[in-house]
C-alpha cells in the first residue's frame, strides 16, 4: 500500500474551518487507498504569539524553556486535527515528537534530527489510522523537548516521508507552490512547475521562505519527491525533485534576504589561520555566515568582509572583538542597512555571461553593488536595503522569470522508483550516525585556473558590468567572482579564469584599470581551487571551519572563499593545491565514507 505524508502549515490550520478542510484532504487520500501521515504546524501565528509572550517575561528566555513553550503550539494543532478526523468518521491518532521518537541533538531552538523510530507510526497506520504528527519538535537523549528552528515543520514532514519510505511528501501551504520569487514581494512572480533539490536548497537558504532549507537536505539525501501546493485550491503546485529538466532556463529563481548585515574586519595579518580565528567563534554560536570576501593584500595584511543575518550581527561582532584586537586589526562599523539579492539556476554552471547580464541590468538601474560572490549555481550581490526590491525586480525581469507558463505536475514513476533502490540503505546508515549529519560526496582539486585582481576600483554602478562584458566579449569563461569591500568608495574585484585564457583576461583588465583609474592589477597564473561538495554545506558551518582548520594546520593560506549549499570552494596558491587536497581528505575522511 502506498504511503503519503501531508504537511499543513500555520495558515492552513489557522481556524476550525481550515482544520476541517485539511482533515478532509487527508481523509480523501485515505479513501483512495493511501496510508496517510499528517504533519501539522501551530495554528496561524501562534508561534509568534508565544515568542512575544516569552519576551514580555524575559528578554533572554532560556532556550530549553523556549522549546518547552513553542512545542505547545503544534500540540494544540495535532489534538484538534485528530478530533476533526474523528468527526468525519475516520480514525486519527495524534502524536508529539517525543511520542513518535524523533530524537534530536540538544541544541535548543536549532536542534537537528538524529533518528526517528517508525514502529509506532507503522503499527497505527496498519490499524487503519491516519497518523497526525506534531511538526517542528523532537526530544533529546535527556528527554528534553527540542525544536528544529522556525519553519521546521517542513523538515519534520520530509524526514518522516524519508524514514517511512513514502512515495511523496505533500506540503500544503498558503501559496500555489514554489514561485520564481516570493509572490508577496513581486506580484509578477510565476509558479515554477519543477525545481531540483540543489536549486531549491540555494533558494531556501537565500531567503525563499516557502520551505525550510533543511527539509530540502532531507529530500535530496533520501530522494523524497516534494510536492508543494495550496491548501485552499487544487492547482498543480510545484515539484521539488532530483532532476527538474528546466528546459533551457539559466536562472530558475531569485531570492531576497532583506535583513542582512555586513561585518568588515580590517588590517589583519594575511597568514594561514587568520580566517579560522575569525570564523570559528561565530560558527561555534551556529551563526550562519555568507558572502565571505577578502582583499588581496597590499602588504602583509588583509581585510575580510562577510554577511550575517542582521539580528545576529551584534552577537557575531561581540564574539570576534577580542580576536580581531589580538590580531592587530580593527572592526569597521557594522553596516546594518544591506540586503542580499541572489539569482539561482543550474544552467549557470554551463552558460557563460549570466553574471555580466545581472551586473549590467543592475547598473542600468543605478544600483551599486557593495559586495559580490558567486558559486556554481548562484550569484549574490549585496545592495543598500533601499535598493533591494528594485534589484530583485530587475533581476527577475532580466531572466524572464515573469514569463513562465503553468503546467500540470505529477511525480513520475521513475522518481519514486529511484527512492526504492538508493534511499533505504542510506536511511539505515544515517539513523546510526545522525540523519542530519554532514555527508560529503567529493573533494576535488582544480589546477586549471588562474586568478586576476583589479585592486582599488572606484565603487560605483556599472564598473563590474562593463568589466565582465568586455571579458565575455573576448570569449573568456569566468568561474568565481568576488567583489570585496575596501571602503564606501573603493572595492577590489577578483575573478578566476582558465589558465589558457589568462592573457586575454589580463589584457582586458589592464585596459579597464586604465580607464577606471584603478591602482593596479594583480594576477597569478597558478592557483588551486579546492572544492568540498555535499549537502547543506552552508548550514553545516563545520565544513568551512574544518577546511580552514585543516589548511591552517598545514600552513596553507586561503586566498578566496565561496560557499553555497552544495559546495565550499577555497582558492590557495598553486604550489599548495596537492597538499591542500590531502589535508582536506584526511580531515573529512569519516564524512566522505558515510
Ligand atoms: P507555512 O505556514 O505553510 O509553512 P510559510 O509562511 O512558511 O507557510 O511559507 C509560505 C510563504 O512563503 C508564502 O506565503 C510566501 O509569501 C513565502 N515565499 C517566499 N518565497 C517564496 C517562493 N519563492 N515561492 C512561494 N512562496 C514564497
Ligand atoms: N510553528 C513553527 C513556526 O512557526 C514551525 C512551522 O510552522 O514550521 O516556525
Ligand atoms: Mg513554513
């Protein structure tokens, strides 16, 4: 008998009418012969209400008690849902995370799932019950209640679908599916029929709040097709699957992280270990760092900028203040008025010129880019918050994301079949080491690239656009691009190209540097790019940290960094590549095996 997991978000269970409507959907699936597990969120804005209530009593409530409090929201919903199922004449049993046996680690309010027992759920399903599971919660090995982080019911749902071997996980929400960008922010956004796990992982972690990004990690790891659809209508929705074959689209979505902050650490020694010293304390607090950029040093010092969520900037700064002082550097005032705008698409990995199209339209719209980072399937720019919406709309239009046609959607038989063969033994293994434990697919060394830096370029709209247009005109394929921050007026732009195209690229850079009055250009023919790829690389801050640590211990200096959900890339000197690879392989030997 087939099994389906149906998750209902807060708005989809906001009142008794909606709870009954959700119950009817589950009953309908049950009538069609499916076993049904429902995962439900707290009603409406109940979680927000509980958070405000806590804040009225204690400005910094203990995390353990926060979890005790927040888990009650979902407990209300499951009980009411079971009553709704009963009122329709069917059998429903509600279960909390603890009752199911969702074991997590002990990091309260951000817990990760370790293992899930299926016995009780399976027995209840076999007796003809609809199982109603509380989303977002679990229990640690001391029986403390934990929660998975805001939006975590999606993760509960996909994780249950994985361990139960469900054919698919249906996510019922208050929009029709996954849109090219948040339709409440840009009304011209279009529904995307199919999107692949890697793209959705990026989009979710870059601000597309429709799915909790860790739920997509589960989807990818265990091959669970995820069907996102409206709880209010019967539209086709969107499928998140392994291979979305998005016919020729280079960019499949755009995302906005409105509340970012940029932290800049100036004049720290450009030696192995500096990066580790700065980021380790931040990672220890589980603060996710993005858009890490560093200047090429003039002397023996360098400056490093990075972004963190605005709400965590003060904490990030407070934990690195002493380290920065010890290193002899200074902290520039945090820029809290910035937003990150990103374009994501698998097609980018193969098609040249996506970055310069993006820079061009932003320049034409008069929008200045504070910093730029790219990875294989995404380009992110940091802009002043007042320009964020314009930037998003401009990028969205440039890549014709407002012109996607709706199509019917079904999980293809091949997609469920794939689950049967590969996913189940992975589950068995990961239930032992931790279902959300880091898994690394590959560590590779790329010795084919060269690096160019244009130092101290005036920071005004249009320079990056025209530089990369001229480079593209020469037929040079640019891989990594990083624009770092010197001060309000000045930036450095660093990029990598194939070694055999270095001369062409240098010629363009020299022209450009004369034209723009830049200080100098700096290039290195032999660089090594080391890439660690896997799932959820950015949320597992341990990968970047582990890499920095291993390289620092070997005395290898990190020159460039780019992170995405699927990969951490670091560029080191060409002479250090082979040794760097060995260090990383040793450091991650255990994660590679699993
Ligand atoms: P739920 O309570 O069902 O979990 P959420 O509020 O967490 O719902 O997620 C749905 C919301 O996500 C939508 O109302 C929409 O505003 C927002 N959203 C952000 N990005 C996107 C996107 N790319 N596609 C669809 N919705 C998005
Ligand atoms: N109720 C929790 C929240 O609001 C979990 C969820 O809805 O996914 O964040
Ligand atoms: Mg949600």
